[in-house]
């Protein structure tokens, strides 16, 4: 079957910032003359001391290192706030929509945001926070979350946001890993009408983190939460006492901006570290070009600030560009499945950027929820977080966008800082399901398992050949792990962990992770993390977790569990283990299936054969492959015979 192609609409080809010819020329130049190209693109940022050196990077062991604009200085908070005040001080920077449509929304101008950021920055300074110190942010989707990020950036403190859906244990691990002394949180969060006990979670986490001496607590719901004398400060009162002036600290381009923990195929989540100058250029540039952003437009990225998409495309990219960025506290189906599109109408949103998992869930509810709304303001749609299946793409395009809005399907990662492979709306004909073409400076390649470069239309492991300004610089506290994880599988290349197909037109189609990472509703999770949560339970001897196809979430979590000898597994234990994992990691890690198994398929050397477990979870029993190398091949028959019946 020939795949669909949607040519660039004529008005987009004529009016967009970048048309096809310009894209080709800019991409060529970004690769052939990177120093000249990036010196120019970096002018979108206000530098305090201009850089004299642009690119100084190597992926090779001998001289490994990634440095961009390395002798320049800047402050990213000043780039997101101060420099807009003269021209756009009264423009709305953040349009906030609360969880419940009956509560009041908020519009915060650049001038107001600047004052709020300065006050919080002064409070942090008063609590002894200095440049280079780590500050943990555990907040719901409220404007104060953006204020917190920018206040850290203003004084050079490194923020580490922990998604407000993570458990106290997960929070404690992340506070400890980066030695943060300060936590910014709220009494409770509110999502889909449900309260999330954030302060309670913090208190529980801090029993393991004695070094934390300051907790600033925002009153979001007004719940009565215990406050520890000397440590806990009510946000509103504490900032009210501070001055609304705070000079931005001059930071080096390569000074750290933030840490964001993300799951890998092994071990604990890694603290992905981004630095200031290159990230600023990358976030601002990609936001402008990918969304064809023009000042005055209302732009909405529906991601949570707990994920990298929220960092780059709710806060830093849009604010660096002087945009009006919508921040939404709620969920797509509360109080009903029209919610997203009602918010679009309420604010006149022109650009909407969301995740396939939400779109699939809404698609299932029926078109009438979309048709109830006007959506006339929409001109561009975006997708991120996981592959978008062509069916959901077509629905997004036809039903939500009424055929008039291009869709930018942006492939990228926490590690890449911003969009890497994506259509540009005025330049790229769209193929549903394909992230399409590389961004400026991005040189993707497909390799076979032996590291041979594959040409033309082919399938392979997706790698990137050279550095780009938004690339992560290290794993917090473990530079060796950074090098080992990303640059040793294929020497001299950045390995993404994704599989990919390239078609005869040079379009890239991401096929999903090829390592032990699963993508559940666009959230990355390491199977190893869920396994270690399961084996931490007293009745569990061994566990193996794999992804399984899931109609809404993209992938679901399938856990094979072997219990201790004296334990008789039953339905009650199954429920207990589900609750256990939710408590250990958070609700996003809830197993969809737990299959009790007397044994797991292992090689003679004791390695679990995940390939076989994946096939069973996928119900793809015809292609289990060679099982003769297993220590005990009968284990597989038992797993198949006792496969739970799935709805
Ligand atoms: C931004 C973000 C990264 C992983 C990545 C890939 C998957 C993200 C995608 C996509 C296909 C897209 N992914 N965007 N797959 N098409 N447009 O999601 O970062 O949370 O680190 O996840 O997500 O597998 O490797 P992160």
C-alpha cells in the first residue's frame, strides 16, 4: 500500500520562516560550516561576554568532550525575562489553566514574571543557595514551577525537577544523588479532580535526606500540611518579604543549567546534565523554527515540566522567544474529553503540541467531543514522546486540525535537549508516522549491529554523527557512565537507543527503543527499575519486565515474577505487587500484567532471555526463535501455558 503524503500547504510554503529550499541550504551549511552557522544562530541569545570559540567537540575516547560557545557568558533567566521587558513587558508570558474549568485561569505578564522570579531568587540566596548548588523542584503544573526554574537559572543554581507523580522513594533517590539542600514543593497537587499529597511525599522522602535544610511550600489547595519549624517556609509569605530586584548572575556557557533524571537500560535513573549556552540556543532556535513561532502567537505545549519537553518547550524555548506559553494543570479527559479543545478555544491557541498517548485516548472517546469545540484558532499541531501511529496521526490531522494544520512529529530525547528529527511546517511534506528530516546540525545515520553504516532505504540503529549545541554534557556525578552509555556501543557515534527505518525519500521513521527501556504513555522507564522494585518485595525471588503492545499507552508493562519457594502466588498477591510498584516508583510504573512463573528462561550462563519474554508478552508465539540454548527449555512451555488471558 502506498503511504500517504501531505505536501506543504501553499500558504505555509510562502509565509513560513523556512521553506524547502531554505531548509536544504541551512542544513547543508550547518553541517559543512558549523562554526559560521552556529555563530550566527547564537545571536538569538543575549551574551554578556561574546564567545570567540563556537564548537569544540569530540565523540572519541582520546579527546572526548562536548563544549559549545565555551568562553561566552550569559544568563538564561535574563534571556527569558529582562530582555523582553522594554518591548514586551506587558505581554502575557504564561497563560495558566487550572485543573478545573470552573476555577479562574491566570495571565502573568513578562513584567510580573520577572518580579516573581527575582523574589524567589532572593529567597534562595537568603537561604544560602549559591551558583552551582542543586535545588530540587517537586511541583505540579503551576506558574510557580516556571518561576522556580527561572529563579535557579538567575542565580546559577542547578535545578532538578522531579515529576510530581513520583513516589517519596523516587524523590529521595533523586535528592540524594545530586545532594540538594533545598526542595520547592506545594501542599498538594490537583490533577483530574484528584489531590496528590506532595508535601506529605516530601516529608516521607526527607526522612532519608537529612541534608535538606529548606523546603518552600506553595499553597496550591490550601490543605493543612505540617510545617517543620526552621526548615519549611510558606511560599507566599517567604517571597513577599523579598525584593523584586535580583541581578542575574553571569554564567559561563558551559556552566550547568539543570539536571533531569531519566531512565536508561541499566541501573538507577541517570541525572542528565544540560549546560547553559548551547541549550539556550538549541531550545530557542528549535522552538522558533519547528513551530514557525512569531511574536504574539498563543502557543501551548501540553507536557508536564517534570519531563524534558516541559523544560524546553513550556518554559525555556518559548520564553527565550518572548512567546505567550500556555501551562495546563489538568488532564485531557477531565471533566470530559473536550477539555483540551475547550482550552484551545478559550485562549485562541494557534500552536498545540501534545503526546500520541493522549490523542489515542481522546480518539477512542469519539469525534463528537472534538466537534463540540471550534478550534478555528489552530494553525499548527505537534506530536512528541513516542512514535505516533498513522491512524492517530490521521485523526489528529482530520478531526482536530480539520485538515488545515500541518503536524510536526518531533523526535528527540532528554539527552538531546530539543527536537532532532522533525518536519518544518513550511518545508517538509508530511508522511503520517514519520518524524521525517534532521534539524540543523543533526547528522543521523543508521548502523547495523556491527557498526557498519547502512546507506539508502534501510533499517538500523539510530546514531548521530556529530555534536549539536543542545546535547547533554554528562551524567551528574558519573562522567564515565555518560561516555559508556552513549559512545561505546558504536565508537565515535552518539547512540540514541532507538531503532529506525529510512525510506527512499530519506525520511526517518523511529521504530522504538531497542534497549531495555520501555515507553509507557510517552514516559520512559527502565525495565531494570521496575524489576528492582519487584524484587525488593519480601515474597519475590526474581522478576523480569518487558514491554507489551498497548492500544492507548503505546506500550504496557508486563512483569514475570518468580516468588520465593514457600509462597503460593494468588490474586491477592498480584494486587499487592501492583500497589507495591506504584508505591516504590509511582503510578506511571503500574504493571499492566503480572504473570507468576515458577522459572524464567535463562541461558546456561544465567542470562534472562528477554527476547523470548517479549515475544510471549506480545503473543507472538510463532517466532520464539531458537530456545535450545536455554538451561531449561520447558520453562518456556510453562510460561505459554499459563499466560494470563488479557482483555
Ligand atoms: C522528548 C522525549 C525519548 C524517547 C526516544 C524515543 C521516544 C520521543 C518521539 C519518539 C518516535 C517521536 N520518542 N519522541 N519516538 N517519534 N516523535 O520524549 O524525551 O522522555 O527522553 O524519551 O522517546 O524512543 O528515545 P524522553
